[in-house]
C-alpha cells in the first residue's frame, strides 16, 4: 500500500504521526520515486511517497508517478492523504475529514453552444469515478466510531470530490463547479488536484484507491491567504486519522 502526499506539510505530518505512533520512516530510493517504509499494519506493508509536483498530469504528477510506483513496488492500493479544499464555510470547518465516495472530473466535459448562456458544460458517465467501496466504508466506519484526530472525534463528510488541474482561489468558480455537479442530489464535499491521476493509474493497474484528506481552505482568495495557519492542522488530522484507521481495520 502506498500513501501519496503532494506537498511538504502533508509529508511532514505523515512522518511525524508515524514516528509518534511507534512506526518507522525508512527511506529507500527507487527508480520511480523515493519511498518511506512505515511498517506493516494489519498484514499490509505500508509505504509513503511524495510527488515531485502538485497535480495529476505533468511528468512528475500523480498519474505517471503512481503508475511507475505501482509497477516498481507491486502496491495494490493507493491512498491520497493530506489537505483539500472544503465546499462550504457554512457547514464545514478547517480540519474536517473528507472521504471521497467518488470523484467528479470537472475537465471531463463537452462544452456546447447554448442559446441563453452562450455555452454550457455537459458531463457524461466518464466524469464520475467511484473510489474503492471497501476503503470508503472502512474510513466511514472509523470516522463514525471515533477514530482519533488532533481535535478529538473526527468531524467528517462523505461524498463526491471535485478533481482537476485548476488551482482554485475563487468562490464564484467553486460555486459554479458545485452547481454543475449537484444536479441529481449529489453532495459535493470538497476538491483537490491529485486524485484524478491516482484514479487513472489505479484503473489501469486494477488497483484500489481512496482519498482521505482534511479541509485546509475553501478555494477562496480569503481562505488561501491564511493557508499557512491552517494547513498543518489539516495535514496532521488526515495523517492521524489515516494511520489510526489502518492500524485498526
């Protein structure tokens, strides 16, 4: 199993929680990536790797890196662990856990003419990618039975996550994406940038994947301005929740 992070705060949090939990952080250089072996949890060999860049589809992004890493390490499960953006300041808080039942690939769209608005987005079935049902249920159960986080019992939201390449710092654009997706009762809980590539790599390899991230901002200019004050809490929350869940189930 590989735990994939994308930025320094995510990797630092995972290392800190692993060592504080009596696990390892043994560095091993591979051809595809540098791995940090954490140990064996419930019979699963667990290692971490940090992407060289954020996002999914560059030469150092999640799709290509995870494809190569799975071939090299023979991993059959990838968990995206770290920070994400929340979708609503009204019913979410910094540090809330987000568990993706599925991804909405917002770049996977047909853009067609529209008499009223000039154009509109049409999303087909390929725009929705389900996560591993087994892992979603495992994390959902952990969250509802009181898995630890730095602030106590895990506040959590399970649903669809927006996935794409945009670095979003606009409430208007975030809301536009949410409205496009929430047309059939679907609940969007947040979004991030690496899961689309991880899902693609795992689909090609027949591997399981899940996204377990905590809210660090709300994809707005205001919340991004204070990200240095919020990302460590979110990263630590996600790391502790993930490792506690892996140790318990």
